[in-house]
C-alpha cells in the first residue's frame, strides 16, 4: 500500500476508537522535549580534563565523541535534522565557552560564557534549560559539594549555583522561553554514615542560599533532582527522594524533578506523576533507561516510557505542567544514533499516549469493567501506530527511521571518524 493510503487507513481505524490522529499530531508538535548536550561527549564538558565523578558513569569507547563546542554543535544539528518535534537545548554549566576569554572557575561563570550557546539556540528556535555542574571538579571534596562539612567548599558551590541562576535568567530573556534550572549533586557516602541529618541540614541551607539569588520564577524554574544511590555512593545520598520532594514542597517556586533511573528498580516514575501533579503546579522529568541500575541506557519505546507519556497526557493538564527532558549517555554506540533513537522514543511514546482513548478507558475503570479495560488496552497496542508515526515524520520534514542508518553512517565516515 502507498504510504499516504496507509496513513488514511490508520486515521479511519483510530477514528473508530474516537481518536483524532490529526489532533494528536498537532498537539505533539507543540510539546517541548529538552535535548541534553551531554550525550555527545560522554558528559565531559569543556572546563576541565578530569574524570567523570559524582557517582555517574559513561561506559563504552565508540570513536567520534565531540571534543569542542563546534563539534558538539555540529553533532546536535545533525540530530535535529533527524528527529521531529519541538526541542529545547539542555546545557550543563561545564559546557561554558571561554573562546578568546580568560578561563574562570565555576563560581565565576557569567552570561558571556554562554553567548555562543544562546546564538545556537536562537538559530534553531529553541529555549534553553540549564544545570549547574556539581561534579567532575577538584572542589568536590570527599564526594561532597553543597552538603560538605567544609564551609569553603559549600560556599564555592553556592556561588556556582547563584551564577547559574543568573545565567538561566539570561537564557530566558534571550530566547523568550523559561529556563528550567536543575540542581542535582552526587553528594553522599559509600559506606554507612555516622550522621545522616547533618549533611541534609547543610544541603537544605545551601540550596536555600542558591535560590535566594534574586530571580523571576516565571523565567527561571528551579528544580531539585533526587537520587537513590550512585557508583561509589551506595549507602547514603544527601538529596534523597524524601529530601528533594519535601524541599520542593516547602519552597515557593521550586519544582521536583524525577529521573526514572533514580529509584528502586520496582518503583515506577509513571506511578508517581499523578501524586506530584496533585500538589505541584509543575514538575520535571529526566527520561532515561535504567538497566538494573542508573545505567542511563538510550531511551527506547518501552512500557515504562509509554506509561510515563500516558500519565503526562492524561493527568489534568499534564501537558504544559510537566517539563520533559532526556538524560542518558551511551558511549558504546554511535552517539548521534543514541541521541536520535532516545529522542524519537520519547516522541513516539507521546504520540502513542495521544492516540490512547483515555476517556473510554477511564470510564471502564470507573464502571468496574476490568475485563474490557484490559482487552481495550491490549487492543490499542496493535493498531497501526507506525503509520501515524511515519506520517508525523514526513510532515515534520525529517527522514523515516528506516533510512537513518545511511545518513548516520555518512556523518560518521565524513565527520566523526576524522576526530582522532
Ligand atoms: C545523575 C543525574 C543527573 C545527570 C546529569 C548529567 O544521576 O541523573 O541529572 O545525569 O546532570
Ligand atoms: Zn538525571
């Protein structure tokens, strides 16, 4: 069957379930998904040469990682040319650009160090999200930053956080799009601590000092991201789930951020979204794929990603209240493909969620008709979703995933493999 005919036939089939494929595609095109810059260079950044610390790890040694901002920007442009939908650019402070300027430490970062990123984002009509970088730095002392017992260390990182708030506001002013600024640290202990409260008291105080930096909360959306454990930080994490959730709940203008790699493997972020949306105007997500631990594998179109997307779509006005970002880093495969597959998996999951008859399945649940509820949810899985997806790609002027391989191989051969 011709491609167009396949879409028209799919449109009819979905209509039988009361689903408007046209509406789904037009809503999807407006949902921003934040594309993380750190997939391109294995979370190295440009401001230091040390190892990746903070309890996170990139594994693999596939050639072609970006080494400079120009290479990273080129790679991001290549990804953008392959994937549909509205994007934001997600930066870390460690990606500051010092070109022709004096290098400064992270507590001294200024807007000017991100001007080139602003130009890049504007060129592509993207907003920018931001992250202070509390890892891979000599001032991480005994694995601690904002919760360190050493006041000088805390102060350095507090100044870093404040500098990032100013830069985040600059991003919002320049792009006209609010900046989600996420605070995550790997602070914690490898072994059983002798004091759990002290570091958390200090963490609370430090984040309070950071957010005391004057800022417009409609422009800078400060988030706090929790974690359960990291590599070498197995026994205690200062910014635990309870800590961050309660911090956000008790501090005006602070948003909780859930990364679905940061919970016990049987705990599902998809189940947490509704509770958070009951209490917060906005929440934020890092979508990743944990395999047995916070391994940050490339996001795929799997059950949990779809379930997260369904919750975003069906929770009262979830769209617009959930800030969606990607967070994974795989160095074992072509990094452009990792980015593109991960980004598209989230787009696919959102499209799948928009093509789900939420009213009907909710009605079945409320009527206690669990037999039909199960049958209906299973039935949806084999509707011609792929035909709508292909149509969406075409309308967005990006190639079908079926032809990606050649383009990615061309870019690999002509660009990535020359980086030696
Ligand atoms: C680490 C957190 C954090 C980082 C990025 C690079 O476990 O998920 O969000 O991955 O900030
Ligand atoms: Zn994360």
